[in-house]
C-alpha cells in the first residue's frame, strides 16, 4: 500500500487549467485571423486583430497569476502562440503592406523580425527564473507587433489606402528586430496595483487618458507604443546610473589618511 501511494505522488498531474489557456487560444485565433486578413489584402483588419491578440496575451498571464494557475504547459503554449500572433502574423502583414516593393531587403526585414522575435521568446523562457520580473530584457515581442499594427492604423487614419512604400517603415522593422534581441531594459508593468488607492488628481489624469484614446485611438495607440519603444534606452541608462551610485554609496568615502606633500 505504501508503494502504491508513493507512485501516486510521483505521477504527474493530468489536465490543464482552462481559463488562462482559453485566453491564450483566443490570442492564437486573432493571430491566425491577422495572417488570413493580410493575405486577402485587409491590412486594417489584420492590424486590429494583432492588437486584440496583444490584449488577450496580457490577460492570460494576469489571470494565471491572480488565480494561481501558472503552469509549465501554459508558459510553453503561450510562447508558441506568441510566435504566431506576434512574430509570423505581423511579419506577413508588414511584408505584404509595405516591404514587398523593396525586394530582397523587404522580405529579409520581415524574416529578421520573425527570427528575432522567436529568439526573444526562447531567451525569455530560459531566463524567466533568473532575471527579475520588474524589467524585460529586450523589447517584448507583443510590443514590437503592436507597434507595427499601430503604424498601419495611423497610416489609414491619415488617409492612406491599400499598400505603401516608405523607407522609414523598412528602417523601423530593422530597429524593432534589434531591440528585441538586445539587452535594453523595458519596464514590465507586472507589479502594477490596479486596485491600489490613488490620489484624486491621478484618477482624473487616467480618465482623461482613456478619453483621448477613445477620441483618437489610432493616433493615441501609435504615440503610446512609440514612447514605450523609446523608453528602453533611457530606462537602461537610468538603471546603470542607479547601480553606479549605489555601488559608490556601499563603497563609502576613502578612509586612507591624508598625507601632506613634502
């Protein structure tokens, strides 16, 4: 009987947590729909689908942590879905929308974006228990995909139609690819207290912020993502300066006696 109980304890649990994995599946559905929409030439619908996928990607992690249903299966499934929704989908979307006229440089840019995004996910999975959760090591792939989608939305908001060809979009893809595999720090927003007490003035600012997004969602989303992408280098410099000041404070003043010159 003891041997039987011991074998039951060592046996791995079967089954998966339903709610967070349903949200992850919704993320995958949006990513696949974005690919189909981009192939059919509906670039605006594809961009919106990628944005919705990013929302589901943020919700599944939050709900898994709140309900304590984090599992190894969920982490691996989430990474595979992210590779489709935020790697392949935006790569195909941006290639068909703006990079195809550049020829070899265009499809290489799309390929590098997908490759760097996949490498970013693999590095995150290997460092998830090593690096602190306050900051991401490199630009998160959902943020890079959201930046591409926001660019498409801004283009249509400013009166554009169909496909486009602009060198700035090609440069943007290469920059986003580099930022994903770099060691530049980005704030993770994982420890934000949404239900924490705040001052009335801060509440008013948040309400006004959502009003601006509702009034001009395309412009607001683009500016927000642009600020987040640019915040990485400044955050990295600030953290380095903070570490140096803390190291200097721990070292203390020089206690060597002053020698009078002869």
